[in-house]
């Protein structure tokens, strides 16, 4: 079974530029998550999708971050414009969403450096 | 609110030493508890889980027991290996969306 795929693995941009990350979850997983992980900290949930609907985006900085999952499968996360403090690893995860399990499977992440 | 607290690192051990990483949680309701591991340059992987009180999760020689009375889920391994060097995260799920609540992570370095 293929895991969660993310691209790119690394991205370096200058502040005020825009950047996009892509995620393809495990086949059949209805729930998709985007996390931001700053060095030395635990993951911070940015947004959670159930199929193509948003379940939780309470910690997404909506003035600069956006995410979509138009067909309920793969997803993109965009930052525009980027700030220095956006330097982090962006993790995508998916789960089957079945009650009682909710195990999240993670991709390798995209490491973003904003200069 | 719901939270997870785990011991600060870094933890440095010699090969074959005993490992304990403490984790405590606060939650409304009855969360499931998880340990995830992040090897250098890789994404997070589920190491083990427990879904109810007194459950013991185990995997790759690691164990953790869900202790409701002490609200704890400490990670243990009897004999660590160099390949266990990684960052370990404790997490609970809670609330209507079963959102994961994460600890800050504990870095483990095992020396040969």
C-alpha cells in the first residue's frame, strides 16, 4: 500500500514570495490533515478536511495561508506572501476516519526555508 | 483544555540501556493515546497506541500502558539500540473531531 506522498521535499524562497505544497493521501482515506512543525516543537494542525469539506481550520492564518481539496483526494497548501516565521516542515497526514481508529499516517513532509 | 506533556530532552543513552519517556495528558472524555516516532529526515510514524484504560500498546520492543488513574502513557524499552535514535512524540485525541493533541517531542540519542 502506497503511503502519503508529498512534494516537494525541500523549498527555499524569499520572504513575500508565494509557495505551494502538494499532498496525495493514502487511497481511500477520507480525512486529510495539514500540519506545520517548527523545529523543536510538536506538529500544529493547520487544517483538516473530510472528503472535500473543511472540518477544522481554526489555526490556519487565513490572511496568507489557503488550502483546497477539490475532488476529495489530493490537496494543495499555499502560502502567499511568505514570512520568515513560516520556515518549518509542512506535514500532510491522512486517516480512514473510521470511528475508534483515527490513526493518522504521515508523509515525509516539505521543509520550507524562507530567507 | 486538552493537553499533552512529555519529558524534555534531549535524552542520551548507551546501547542496551533502559529507556523511559514520561507522558501525561489532560482530557475531557476518554481519548486514545499514541506514541509517534520521527527518524532523522523522515515523517512521523505511529509507534504504538492504546484506546482505553489499562490497554498496553507495544511495537519494536517499546511498550506503553494507558493509566487512567495517573493520566499517563509512559514509553519504555528495556534495551535501546543505536537505531532507536529519533524524536518521540506523545499524542492524544479528543473532542468531537478527535483532533490529535501533541506533546513537544523528546529527542533520543543512543550511543554505541
